[in-house]
């Protein structure tokens, strides 16, 4: 399971170094909502406004 998930993530350009399956599972794409949809909902609700689009480069968890 771990190798299959790691392979799927690497095909999407996501390189992970995790010490456990639970650490790897936290970064699975299905663990996240589509950020564009979330931003649009927040913007349309008047909670916030769009000002910039950022591109994720890396995530480091301690």
C-alpha cells in the first residue's frame, strides 16, 4: 500500500520522505479539498477577497 501511494504521488510530481504510512497518508491528494473551490466559496461569501495565487514549492513538517 505504501509503495503504491508513494508511486501515485510521485507521478503527480509530489516527492515525499515520510517515516511511516500515516505520515505518507497525510499528504495523499484525496486528503485535501480543491483549493480553488475553497477560495471561490470564501470569496463569494464575502469572507475574504482574492489578491494573489501562490504555487506550493515545499511542505516541511516537524
